């Protein structure tokens, strides 16, 4: 009897120790970063160079510097007006540059990538490559553009052409390539090497890139505490970093199932940062809470923001998703999905198109796309959930549905708590 009691107490102690080791976030870690201080959108440096630009200006240096500042303001505020102003400055720089033109081609191409104008970005990247200067930079850019366009064979060729294991730029692209192939362990390994390079350089921009990207990859791998710590590292460098705060909010929501705290974090962000997708995340969290008023308020803010024509196609995927899941305007979703596939025919956009066909009652077309354009070509859980729902609706692929369901149960954190019931119902 004494042995049984001793064993019981030992088990109890071990259990308590294990519970103590369970990871938890702490408000004390991140509250100091939740200020509502608005980002600066001007400076003496900016005003100096901006003052040199006149309607007929040929001050090439001014255009480049001003565009860089506008891009920084866009990153700090999420406001589309700054991205478009950067485009205007870079367009003028491309027009007047006699030397160094390839630099401005590349800068404008990256601006177009941010606007989801991928085919135009490819034209500029090709023009930069043709100029002959900055060959490695142009080849790296061409890898980025071809990945966005779903031209994976071309992307791999450009990746091979810039191979350099001591280069931060090469390592982050090698990580992205392995993520595309579904090899998350290798992806993380190369991103960790890139982080080492960034920490050696002490360059803030490289450190922020490393920490936030690694945080995302750690989250996908279920390494939540490491993800959390890297978002905090990013905030130590840049206390106003909206993306890192969003990442912590997602951990609080999806991992800890604490939607109220997640909303509190995001509320502090959206007071000064106005990217539309933050309102969508807040709407999703409110919906999970059953707070219809808060959900509708954030959906309304999202719609009002993206109604600005300057956003172009940047939020087509989000809009289509809302038509599918919220307003049930399946035909409108189908049209947007077709536009996205035309813009960039990736397995992910095909996934959206297949799901739109399914919701629109065109199951055979949805199945055809799933089998020919998606399966075996992407490992994104959101797309695989679409395929699983389509397969289940057909009633002909239940073995495949069971396999997808098993895989997707390991992706609940990434997909969010709202997706758990969908997966269980497969």
C-alpha cells in the first residue's frame, strides 16, 4: 500500500512539473510595446530631399531617397497612399536615370510585388537583368517574381544561379524554396543560418526579417515558444512592429484560446496601423467569440478600407474568401478567383478557384482543378482543407479525405480555432 501511495505521489509531482513547463505567454513580456504612438511620416531628412523635387525635376538622387522614405512610411502605417507615392517617385527615377537605371528597375519591381502587380514586376526585373549591372541582385529578384507567379522551374534556375551559402539573401531564398517543397525542417535550418548572418551584421532590417520569418516558421512547426520569443526579439528592435504584434496576438488566440486578449493586442495595433487584413483577423476572432457586433464592425472597416481603388488586386484573395464564407456571393468569388489565377497561376490561387467552383455548385470543375493543379503541388493547409471539402462532397474519395483530415489536424494552430470543427467534420 505504501508503495502504491509513493508511486501515486511521484506521478503527481511529475505531472505538476510537466504542467509548470507548459508554455504560456505573459502580458509583462509585450504590454510595453502596445503603445498607441503614431508612426512618424515625415522627417527633416525626408523634407530636405523632397524639397528638391519639382514638376520638371531631374534630381535623380532625390527620387530614390524619397521613394525609400515613402516605402518606410508604408511599412510603418500600412497606408496604401505611401506605397503609391513611392511608386510615383520610382517611376520618375526610371524615366530620367541615365546610369544606375537597373537599381531603379529593381526598386520599382519590388514596389509592384507589394501591389501584387507581378507580371509588371517581371517585365521590370527582366529589364534590370538586361542592363547588366547588379547581376546577382537581378537574379535574386527574378527568383522572387517567378515564385510569386508560380513559375517554379524558372525560379529554381535563378536560385541556383546565385548560390552562395555565406549570403543572407541566398539563405532566405533557399529557405523559401524548401518551404515551397514542404520541407519545413530544412526551411528552418536555413533561416536559422540566415539569422546568424543577420546577427553578425547587426543590421536592423536583416534582423527584423530573420526574427519575424523564423517566428512564422517555428509556429508552423508547432514550436510555439520559440515563435513567441522571436516575435519579442523583433519588438525589442522595433517596438512599433505591427507584424510582430499580430504574430503574438495569433499565438494568444490560436494556441492559448484567449480571444479577448488577442483582440486587446490587435486593438492597440489598429489605432495607428491601417492594413486591411488586420480588421479581418479581428473579425475572425470576434466571430469565434460569438460577438456579432464586433465582427460586423471590423468587416465594415475592412470593406471601407479596401474600397480604395489604389489597392488594386492586393486583396482579391481576401475578398473572395469573404464572398465564400460570409456573404455567400459565390459568383463574385468565382470571378475574383479567375482573376487571381490569371494574375498568378499558383497551386494556392487554383485552390481558391476550385473552392469557388465547388461553392458555386460546379463540383466536377472543382474536382478537375484539385486533381490537376493542386494535389502534390502545395502543402498549404488552407488549400488542402479546400480540397478535402471538395473530395468529401463528391463522395468518391473518402480514403483521401481521411488522410487529409489526419494531416490537417496537425495544422489547427496555423489554420486557427475556427477551422477545427471543419476538420473534424470531414
